[in-house]
C-alpha cells in the first residue's frame, strides 16, 4: 500500500479527485496490523475507483494531528479532498466494505 508523508498528504489526498481511503497506523499498533489486510484487499479490488494510502503517524504526526486522529487504527474516506466517513478501532471487514461500497456505487 503506498505510504503518505506529512509533506505529500495534501497533494495526494486533499487535492485529489475521487475517493481516497487513508489508513492512519503506527508500527507498534497491533489492531492496525489486524486491519491492514482488509485495507490492502480493498485497494486491489476497487482500483482505480478507490485510492488507498497509509500514513504512519509515528513518522508523520502533523497530518494525523490536522485530521484529529486520536486513536488507532483510523480509516478516513475522502471524496474530492473532503472527509466523508471515519472508522476507528478495528471495524469488521463487513463494516469497512459497506462504508466504501456506499460511496463507490
């Protein structure tokens, strides 16, 4: 899954057109590791209609702070640069798929 940085977050997410799913995670976060395969599957299954990117908040905390990411993992779905949905904790695969599907259809 392509990685984001504080430096390129706006160019790749906020200024982007279409749907972008951003996975906010950290290397020490066990629930993040559990959710990662679900997010990666979404990237493969829904390309090119859905862009999927990951931001390591430990290495790049500014973008996470700007978007008020207070718990991990956090998935934020952006449409044309605007947040439209947010999932925190470890939502089920069914929940993640349902949220994304609602915006792809």
